């Protein structure tokens, strides 16, 4: 692998792409450490330290996708999260709105138009999320329990608030632009690479925090156990993410003039985890809503106490609801992202058929049957991977430790890593070099 990596840097055009990608990553990480104007940086640092010790931040998902920039209130505080949300919303609306569905079928021109809509929606969501973050910081809700939470934004004037929101929105637009630059001139999908970097940036600090807070052999036993769990999880995720059900497809031979077309055989690859990491993000976001409402509404009502007692991280009801929501969203997302009727119609149009299955409606029913069968193990796998942090912390008896190998982070890191390595591998194979995956 190291030899192939060295050969990749010896190839001039591939080396330029790799160095360009690394340069964009450095710029992205620098922007994640530049504070927003109007923020008291010493107060932010004190609150961040207290939040990390108590692990009481309700914005953990967004903070993870921003590489820790959210709780630092930097210009890249929102990170790539608005773009992810906008992409998911546009993908869901494509099934509902006929205009978007027609654009999707137009090819490259329609995809370009949908991408433009995604950019506009990203900016709108960035304005909303930026306003919410600034309001939470001013009200002391961004750092619950911090002794100086009210001093994070000392000036509460309209001009200061507007400046902070505009700065965060502009930061999100810059992050989106950097991701598109990587896609056009670098290696891999730019947005996925930036997401990978954001998540991986928090690993060293989280691992060292576990070592320092450990009690067995000065924390080294907990540290080694977490590393071992991480390796096992990565191996399991790689195995399942690569697993697929290949449905054979044959195309009938047709004579057009004096030439024969078709007569080939291929397959439809149906992944075991067809939904990817989307169900985990949906379930996490949905369970954050009651806690956020309680955070802003106050703790004076009886229902707020019930929510904090039963729906906080690590509680039995929260764990069960989290698992069930992941399974539900896995089936939901697969149902809207893969259309068996459309696939069957396309196969019938070009003379393709599954051996032993009649073309048309029987093919669609067979594809639905197979898809439902493989979605069950995929959804259960997602639920178990997402619950690993809870089970690991329960085993150590310390709910305040920040377990780094969460389900969402591992799924994204492994998925992005595999796709990037495959892209480098394909470019190496074009030059007859030995690649990473051999």
C-alpha cells in the first residue's frame, strides 16, 4: 500500500490532484479556528472545556460535522451540515415534485439545475441555522451549565447579531465552494472529503480524553480497549459496506440491419446497506428535537423533566427509540431511492431480463422482494453500529466519556475512505501501476 501511495505521488497529474486536495483541507482546517466577530474567545474556551468535561452539549451531531468548529463559534461553525441537509431535502423532494423528477431524468443538464437549487437551499438553511446558533449563544443555551455562558456574546445589538449570521453564512458558502473545487480538480468527492476531515479531526482529542479520564492502569487499559473496539468496528463496516446481492441480468440478442446488438450478461448490484448513513442522521436529528425544545423552553414544565429523564443519551427509552427509528428510516430511504418498477421498465425497454423471471411486473416484484430481504440485515447492522458507543460507555460505567468511534463517524469515515481509495486505484490502473486494493 505504501509503495502504491509513493507511485501515486510520482505520477505528475495524480500528484497535483493529491497536493491540491491536501491544500484545500489545510485551508478548511484553518478556517475552523478563526473566531466569528463579536464573540468573546476566552469565554468560549472556558465553556468548551467545561462542556468536554461534562459531555453536555446538545449540538454534538452538528459539532462533529463541523470538526469542532461549532462550539468554537468560528467562521466555519456550521461546516458542511447545511449542504448535507439541503442535499437530503432535494433528494426527498425529487420523489414528490414532478418537476424535480423530470430534471433528474434530463441527464447532465437536469443534474446541474438540481445542484444549483441545492446551493440556494444551502445558503437559506445556513442563514436559519446561523441565526439559531447566535440566538442560542446569546441566551446561554449553546453551553448548558457553563458558568460564563451569558458572556460568550457580550454585545447583543442587532448589528453584531447580523454580522455574526452573515459571517457564518459566508463561511458555509466558502466550505461549499472548497468542496466543489476538490470534486473538480482534486481526488474524490469534495463534500465527502471535507466531512471525513471534520470527523477525523476530533479523534485524537477524544482518544486522549478517554486516556486521561480512565482509572485502570492510569487510563491505558481503557485507551487500548477503545482502540481495539475501533479496529473491530472498522473491519465490520468495511465487510458490510462491500457486501452486495448481485442479481444477474441478460440482454437478448437483436439484429439491426447486418449488425447484432445485445446478447451480453451483467448484474444489478444491491448493497446490503443500501441507505448508507442517512438513517442514522435522520434518527439522531429527530431525537435532538425534544431536547432542543426543552433547552430553549426551560425546565419549569413537567414534560421537560420527563424528556430530560427519558430521552437523554444513554437512557433506555432513548436507546430503543434510536434503534427503531434507524430501522424505520432505513426502509423509508431505500423505498424512495430505489424504484423497482422503473428499473424493471428500463430493463424491458432494452431487452433485458432476469433468468427465470418474466419481464415487466414480475421483475419489479422480484426486485422488491430481494430488496426487502437484504434491507433487514442492513438496517439491523446500522442500528447496532449506532448503539456501540452507548454499550461501550455502559461497559466502562462512565457516561461522561466521549467515545470517538460512534456509528455515524465510523460509517462516514470508512465509506469516504473506500470510495477515495477506489478512485485513486482506478487512476493507478490506467497507468499500469499496482494499486492500493491488490
